[in-house]
C-alpha cells in the first residue's frame, strides 16, 4: 500500500465534524423535514445503534480521506479541499446520481444527501489538512 502517515487526532476531529454537520443538516431547521418527506417518514427515531453506526461511518470516511491525502502528498487545507471534492465527485455524486437514474430517487433527495456529503467531505479534508 503506502507509507502515508495518518494523524489520528485530525481523523477524530474530522469524524466529529461529520457527525455534528449531519445532526445540523438533517435537523428540522435545515433539510430534515424535506428529507423525511422524500423518504416517506413522518418522524425519525434516533436509536443508539444508528448513532453509533453513523459515528463509525464518519471515522471511516475521515480515515480514508487522510490516507488519500497522505498518498497524494496533499496534506494541506487546499489539498484536503481538493481530495474531499474529488472523493465526493468520484464516489458519492456518481453513485447517488445513479440512484436518481435507476432507483427512482428524486433530485431533491440527491441534492439533500449528496449536498450533505459534499459539505462534509470538504470540511473534513480541510480540517485534516489543517491539523496534520
């Protein structure tokens, strides 16, 4: 693989940003009500398993972004922004758009979900670059 060094503190902080941003993004004051409507729910029950799972997802994403940044020698705020954007474009936007094309997902759902992930990937990459 690579001998890229990963700053675990940066990864943990980036994962916390992912979790906090998700909490805010999907709140009723932002996109929560529209998201609930798109998925056909009236209310979202936040159980412990889902919250722990989402925290682990944040750690995985932050770890992979940090690895990508180290492997490409892009460990800076701008490098994190670029790696975050390219990761989102190649792995998130493309697969979420496929859901619109084939899975009958709406563009609204695409904008809400992939918009969250774009914002998260950009912030996480920038924070990793800043701290590492």
